């Protein structure tokens, strides 16, 4: 499937791992797996939302992550939105 057209199985597995670690109060491992989910599938909103709403990243880390996301060319506007 094309980028952003289907759910990434790996991203889903990474998201589940992150949620499990978050429930176990292992914040560092949760952050790692949420980041992996996003790097595998930039359209994994649940992982992005968990990181942002949970205040898990510093402003610099957020910007670095957003810059690394692989988005389709027509979705580059999302980087601007995510940086806000």
C-alpha cells in the first residue's frame, strides 16, 4: 500500500507496546515505542497524540520528530500544523 493509504501493521504493534509500557509507568520505553510507531507510519495519530497530550517530549524533541516524519508530498502541510 502507498504511504498513508493503509494501516501499518508494525506501527500498530509499536503503538500497543507503547500503551503497555505507559500502563506499566515505564515512560521511557513508552516514548521510545510511540516514536517508533510514528517513524514507521507518520499517519499514526494515536501515537502522536499520546506523546503530545501526555507531555512526553520537550519542544525540541517534538520538532525533531515532526521533521523526521515521512509524509506524502501533498500532506506536507501537516508538518506545519504539527509544529504549531
